[in-house]
C-alpha cells in the first residue's frame, strides 16, 4: 500500500508519496496559507495530485498522514495551536478524513521525523532513540521500543525550552535562557551578531552585519566552512551548547542513539565531533557509563513526510 505524508510547516506544506519501505516516490510543495479553510484546500490538492500519480502506476493511496508544527491533542485528532499555522482547536483528522475519503492520521512534525529516522534512517534498530532537530528552534522526539513517547498531554519532549542560562537570551516562548536560544539555526545568527559586534577582527560576516541585515545560521555555517575564524568561534560555542544539551538528554532518557536532524544538521561535520566530546565530558558518571551513539540524520527535510506516511500506513493495517 502507498501512503501520502504531508509535512505542514509555517512556511511550506510538503507532501510525499511513500512506499511501505519508506521510499519517497514523488513529492510536491506549496506555500502555507494563512487561513484555516485555505490550508485544508492546499492539503487536499497536494494529496489529490499524488493520488493521481499513484493511479498512473496502477497503485492506490491507502492512507494519509499529517505532520504539523504545532500542538496535537493526546488522541491525535485535533491541532490545538501552532505559532505559524491557522489551525486553532480544530478537529483536523475528522475534517480531512471526510474531505479526502481516506483514513487520516495526525502527528507532531518532530515525532514524525523521529519515527522515520527510527524506521528507515539513522536510528534504525535503536531501543531508545532521541531525535534533536536543529532549525529555527529545537524540535525533539523520543522513540522507545518502536513507539513515540508523547507524555500525558501530547507535548513531550520540549528539549528546546529547558532553561540553561537563567535570565539569558529572551525566547519567543516567554522564558529567558532556553537551550534553543544558544543551540539552533537562530542561535547561530544571534551569536554571530554578538561576536562580530564585539570584535574588530576580519570576518566575511562583517559586511552583512554592517548593512544592518540579520545573520542567519546558513551564513555562519558557510563562512565557517570557508575558514572564517570568527564564524568558527561561533560554531565552536554552538557545539559546546549542543554537547551540554546531549548530556542533559542522556541523563534524562539514557538513549542508545541520538540523531541530530533539522536544517543545521546539513553542516554537522563542522560541529558534531566537538559536541560529542563535550557530551562525554559533561554527562553524569563520565568514564563509567556507556554513551549514546550520536549520529547525523540521513533523511534530511523529507523525514517529516516519510514518518507521517509510515505512521498512517501502520495505523491503517
């Protein structure tokens, strides 16, 4: 059976036609609408297009999985809130099931990505796997014995909003000093602003900064890869915070595999070895316990689609 996975983010809606072994057969993308009804329509159109492609090869789509960047209720039938989505306390599963005429499942996007990496990616075979998705913020998923752990109310684990610096950088969540303010794509840009403004050393980042333009994580990663010393200083700080975060993850969940995903994972060669060393130094009981295998994700930006599709297929059986 083929399934469709739809990854609904604040900027784009990505839909993929997925085989039972996790192979992505075709995909389509559209901009995320700002109105609830328009988002329903966009999802339906993408699914219809991919269903047509399946029929053209004498196959049928048997189920649809939705992965959303927002809060999903414990029964996984409605979306209560998403900072960049128009859905608010809406029965998305019932509505889209009626609209599409297919079984529809719902999952948080980080959980879907974690499920995909566990089924067919970097965490395949792991008993306890944690996905840490580094992007605008930090998304996270915990998979135990093949099952996603969501907590009592469906929002666990919120690793990005553990406070690591009391009264530190302000976070959009309302707190200050959250881990994601020091270890995310956004954090790379913020740290680069601070370092460039406080230093007179040469940096290829300075021209952008002097024009008053915000520095992005991609800017920093590209400069660091090209040998820019200030950018490398920023990446080293990022790696240290990631290592501390990994130690927190290990102390809390004791996983055998941690997968680093999200947009920033594309530059993992710049920081992952340093993060592993900090993790080994700061974990409780260092030197006297086994460490998790920390790996870069292999499914990239397709993980949410693939995980949602696999989840839909498993639940439809």
